[in-house]
C-alpha cells in the first residue's frame, strides 16, 4: 500500500526532528570538532575527504535516518551530494 502525502510528511518531520535536533545523541567528532546535527555536518562537509563516508552513514543511522545511511553505503563516493540533497529535502520539516 502506498503512503499518503500526510504519512510521508509526518515521517519526514520525524526524521528532520531527529537530525536537526538530536537531543541526547552523541555528536560526530571530526578533527576534534563536534558536529551535533545535520546542519553542522552540512556546514563542515568541505573538510571531509570522502574516506569518512561509512562512519558518517553510521552516525546518521544512529541519529535516526536509516534511509540516508543506506544511500551513503551504496554510493560512498557520493556521500557529500547525498547529505546536501537530504538536508535540502528535510530542512522545511525542521
């Protein structure tokens, strides 16, 4: 059965909440800098070399976005583009 638009919006709102306001979740530490949420990750992407894709996927899954984690694991070479796309997709729900 297909999801209704309302169900999809509710799911995206829930994911956005977990990614933009992760509450008591641990930050992703990169070069000593704590990245606390998807906004921090997006803003710091330029510092990533690409080797961190699988670790970033695991952290995003820990925060609650299994869908993005799967996408990154399938195409780790595209992880920066995937993160930016997901950020743009979810920002309006945050």
